[in-house]
């Protein structure tokens, strides 16, 4: 692709930890602790502890993957590295939505606590409560306002920001825990023990349900991976930031929950009953029981700070995921725009915020948002564990830093825990499963109707430019190269290197001995010797190009049928055919019959015998309308640019009667196409002329190679039309003709 503005690595270790702490600490526990206590009683402490263990296992996979692939996008980027573009889209679509739903949760949580604070102040001033301050409309307005304010901040500035908010809330939680610890020393052990009973108010089922509801409370370390492309020294700082932020969260959560369940409970009641009566403010009510009104306002303050920092962190992460998906064309290209002045992905931020605001208007309450967010994050974490295992199996992370407690079984344990809890959550809270299913279905429709074609083009270019990506995905494309003329072996092998990525792709050399019509020994001897000469020349050329091909010699009466048979038998991804004088090969129907019969891309090379791909500096790419070969062309162009720098010229020819506006639109469309298919050195030309072959021939005089897309073959439609044949006759430089299968 063409060079685009990129986000700079401006976030250090403290900033990365700030993103994690901002997303994890406070928001989830204050919004969902009441739900957990009312569901399972005092064993909510165990629920959070078990969730912490699952989160630590997941952080190991994220840290391993992020240090191996330190690019923004989080789980989407991991999926893009080891899975297909279609699967990566689904992962990215889910991960993007996960951060969006989490942002909704924290925006609603902020609104709930801030409206409570306003109501309490109103009571203090007027002596009576105001229902309007805690109404649904007021909370929605507050949530939307907070979202828009942070959106404005993310549009203006790169980075995590909000460090003072993190410091403030950690200090507040520290005071709550310290005050509770003092209160604990003044209570007899028997009283503390009795307050924890019944410990499992709804048995094991309630415990698992509480884990599902509250898992989102430990989400946030993964957001560090979502902005990995902006973190300095990523291999060192990303794992440390993840473990530090998760450790800080657990160091706050577990003691606080114990204090709330013991000294925070009034005599004659239980934490389960308190939580059922006031699920959203149970921690504030509990704090007031051992610290008075000061404790109550501490919690309200901590809640407001926590919800805001978590809201900002999730908006930041979601926008970066959308940015990366836009660059890969798995979302519209508008998402890839980065402001040259501010260095921020404005469109990605604004669209993400728009979706958050839309959901805020329709989501009924915090509990619904929390259940949906927990389920979606559990799904994404399951995917991260699976991707980690696949990458390890394909040895794609051999250069990564060694993680603490690293074990080959870790991804499987984490996968089982996350997927099991997600499955339970989907059935326990049907609305959460329904929301996830609707979003996935909607994304699938969008992808296949709008995004898939361009995404496959960009992905093909990425694979060709980075062969490591092909290996990580477990692919080994095979190129079949039938060679009949020993003199053309060098040109054919050099072209094959562009179709088969080094170290991952394979080349199969095929020499077909044509059986003579009569069993004449001298004819057999001559043809076998010629086949041996062909293979000898081909293997020599292969060594010079530093590739290790496979070689196959077969005997057949019809060589074209034999090529079809071998391509099917070996499931070749592409077939490379060569003609010194291509007109002779086209006059018959064998070549076009082959294109209709094989399940492979077909590439036809017309070049002189001494031509070499490495000598090519200038490439001409004529484009006519909606190309069906853009994926294959993108792969070929990216391979050329990987080998050495090239000057690529895109040429589109329009009728002289074409309106000026249509010409301008065609030019912009060609620029977008070039940005998706090539990497650098691009020129764009839109010419109005009736003589298509003449214009292309004229431009080819300044080129070393022409890449020409052939027409889709059908019953009444030939690949080589009259214009194509005329271009071939009038063009003196080498031509590569491509015919995309499927």
C-alpha cells in the first residue's frame, strides 16, 4: 500500500500501565460488585479471585502475542497474523464491539454515580429528593455528555492521558481499604466470620454466574495490546504493563471486597440482602457503615473517577482497532485516516463514539451492558488463547520474550476457562448472547457485501510483501511451472519467485514427454533427452534464483490435459505458462480451455529468452473497469516491490466523450486502487482516447514489464479478446497476463 500517516510510539511504561489501570481499576467493581454479591453472597470474593486467575492466564497469552506482534489492534492484529482475512475480520469485529460495549457500560456507570451525587447534593440543599436527577433521561444525557467530552479529547491528543484520574482513584481506594483494615481490628473474629455467612448463598451455580457477570471488571490489560503500536520498547513494556495493571487491580479488589462483606454490613442483615436492595451503590453504603458519610462520598468520588478513566481507555482502544481494520480494508478506508496536524485517527474516534452514543440511547441499564460486555470479552479472550496456541505451533513467536510461568498448556487452560465461562454466560443471560449473535450476523453481512473484495486485495499484498505472514498462517502456496523450452527456463523461474514467497511458497517444475504416435525408439530417446535438458536448465536457473523447486517428469499424449491433471492432483494455487511468441499459443483453444478447467490462478509470461524479472525497474499496469484479477495483481506487484524498488504506473483509458466529473472520479478510484495494491513509487495516468491498444503500446515503450488482466473466461467469452491480442502484438517489452480463479 502507499505510505500513510502512522501513529508514533509516544507511550512509555507508565502510560501503558495507566491505560490498563484506567480500564480495570474501579469501574467494573463499583458497577458490578452489587450484582455479584446478590448473585452468590460473600463468595463474590472467590468469584473475583477466580476471574483474576483466568485474567492472569489470558494476560500471559496477550503478553506473548503482543511482544511478538507489537502493532496496534490487539486480538484483531493477532488474528490477522495467523488466520485468514475473513476470520480476522470476525475477530476484529467482535473485539471492536467489545470495547464499544465496555465504553457503554462505563458511561452508564458514570451517569449512575454522578446522578446519585447530584441527588444527594440536592437533598442537602432542599431537604427532599429529586426524581428528575436520577431519571433515565438524565442518566442518558450524562453518559452521552461524558462520551462526547472524551471523544473531543481523543481527537485532539494522542496518548492515554488522564494520569491524574488514575492517581486520584487509587488513592481513594487506598483510603477505603486502610479505613476498613482499621475497622477490622476493632471487630471480634467471630463477628467477622458470621458476616460472611452464608458464604455460597446460591451454591456453585451462583458462583459461576457471578463470575460471568463480573469478568468485565478485570478487563483492561488487553487494551494495552490494542494500542501496542504507540508504546515505546514494546517487547519489554507491554508485558510489564499488563501484569502490573492487573496486579494493581487484584491488590485493590480482593481486600476491598472482603472489607465490604464484613465491616461494611449492618447488624441484622447480610451482604446479599444489601446488594439486592441497592446493587449499584452497595459499596458506597458499606463504606458509610465504617467510615460514615466521608466513606460514602469517597466511594462516589472513586466511582466517578473510575468510570471516566475506563470510558476513556475503551474509547481509545476501540478507535485504534477501527483504525487498523480500516487500513486493512476490513472496515471502510475512511477509518484509516490520521490527522497530519494532531496525529490522531479522527474518523475512527468519531465513528466509535457515534456507535457508543447510539447504544447508550437503547441499552436499558448497567447490568445488561455488563453482562453483554463480559460475554463478548470472554469470547475475544478465548480467541486470543487459540491464536496463541496456533502461533506457537507454527513457530511464529520464537523471537518473543520469555514470559513468567510460560507453559505450552497455558493457552489450553485459558481457552477452556474463558470459553466455558462464555458458554455459561450466553445461556444464563440470553440477552447477552442475543446481542453478540446479532452483532456477528450484522458484521458478516457487511463484510461479504461491502468489505470482502478490498480486504482480500490488501491482504494479498501484505502476504506477498511479508512472506513471514504466509508461514504464520500455515500456508505453503504451490506454483506449477510447465517448461517445454530450455532457453526460457531462466525467465520462467525468475517469474515464479514472485508468485511463490521465499521460505514458504513452493515451485513444481513440470516437463511433459509427449508420447509419439508410433512406438519408435529414436523418437522416445529424443523426447526424453529434451525433457532432461529442460529440467537441467530449469534446476540450474532455480539455484541461481536461490529457490529449491520440486521437479516432475511425466509422459502424456496431450500436454495441456496433463498440465490440468497435475495442477488438480497437487492442488496448485497458480500455474505459470510461458510463450516466446504468444500469438501462436492463443490461436488455438488449448490455453483458454485450460483456464476454464483448472482450479488455479493462471499467469502467462511473454518475454524474450534472456529476460529476467530482477532487471525490471518500471512496470505498467493498465486497468479497465472493475477488475476481477485485483487480488492476483496485488500479490504479484507486492512481490515485485519486495524483491526491489519499482516504479509502478497505473493507466486507465476512457472514451474521449467521458465527462470531466467522471474522469476525476476515475482518477480518484485509480489512486485508491493503487494504494491498496502497491507499496511505493506509484504514478497515476487517466487518458481519454479511442485507441486503447495504441495508448498502452505507447506507454509500454517506457516500461520494462506490462501486467495485463485477462477477461473472465466463459462459454461464449474468451480470455483473449481482440484488444488484448492487439496489445500483445504491438508491445515489445515483457508482458505478464493474469487470470484469477474464483
